[in-house]
C-alpha cells in the first residue's frame, strides 16, 4: 500500500472522510474542492483535498497563504453536515488544530483571535471556512500548517514558525493529516450533538483573555474586562454581550 492509500484507508476507518485527493500542485485546495463539486457525480461525499504546493494559496482578508513545496500541509476538508450552530465551526476549528499538532510541537500552543494557532509569538497555522452558497450545508474547511520548512520569505520570517523550527525534528505529513482529520471529525460530531463544552473550555484557556482588559471590534469598538466567552458570544464586565459572529477583532489591551 502507498502512503496515500494507507492514509485514505485510515481516514475511512476513523473519520467521516471517505475520499482523499492528493495532488503535487494546485492553485488552492479550496478551489480544488470546488472543481471536484462541479466535476459532478460525487459532490456529496465528505472528502479531503491535499496539495504538496499551492500556487495561489488563499488566506483570510484577501491575503496570500505561503507554503514550501512538499514540506508543509495545505488541506481542505469538504464536509456536508446540518450544523444547528454553524458559528461553532470556525470558533472550534483552532481547537481541533491545536489538539492535532500540540503533541508534535511538544509545547503548549495558543489561539489568537479569530482562529490562528501560534507557538509563542509566531504563527504556526491558519484556517479558512467557506460556506457553499448553492449548498448551505456544505463547508470547505481549509487548514494551512507550517510543518517541515526552515525558512520563510519576507516579513513572514519575523512572524511565522514551523514544527521543524520549534523542535529541530522532521514530521510525517501523512500522520499529521490523519490526526487533524480525526480531531476535525470529533469537533463536527461534538457540534452535531450539541456537546461542545470541552472544546469551548480549551478555546477559553488558549485564548488567554479571560479576566484581561480587551478591545473588541464589532462594528463599534468597545473596551472592557472579558468576563466570559464561548462559541456564541463574549461578555464584558459592564454586562454587554457581543455575538462572536460579528466580532472582527479581539485582543488584549496593554
Ligand atoms: C489565514 O491565516 O489567513 C488562513 C490561511 C488558510 C490557508 C489554507 S491552506 C489550505 C486552504 N487552501 C487555501 O487556499 N487556503 C487554505
């Protein structure tokens, strides 16, 4: 069995993902997943789209996502699920990423609003969730993780890190992708059965903002001490509640 065949078989055995599409290069795995939809025939299966390199990897807010060929992870999970609380998916996603990669990083990872995963002051992973306008229960969940690369171009050299840089090790990307799929599957199952308390606990802990003075941008800008936060809303010390769905920025005040 090739490593890809083995991974696909483990995905089938341990997760909802019935199919693996692994390509050496594409523009973006988000677009690869869309193209697979329009190819017809198998548009409803939950599938994993993985590229060794993206030529136009998409970040949030029109940014570019950079990778190094064959060294990092760029993957899109296409999922069709009836989520009564869809906002829990982007909020919970960094928790799934953190759970999947923390054993490899061998140190605590943290979540930076809205859903980046950091090692100390440097970004390890970013995620992107697209909802299909024609099929509202279909999500394309994109995850980029810096795994085995040792250098970054331009300003990323000051802001990004990889598992290899943090540990001095090299990592089996097939094994990491399987673990990520398992954690994502568990998150989706938790949302489906309305049992996200454990994920929300990790989210709170690793955001590390409870009890701190924060600035919240949600249309208007507010400042206050963060009293509570879950996947639905945050509460400030003046009692004001803000739905997470409308929060565009959240960070500590000095
Ligand atoms: C961000 O931090 O701005 C989000 C980055 C998301 C990158 C991943 S890599 C796999 C998938 N395909 C893309 O083009 N983007 C996402």
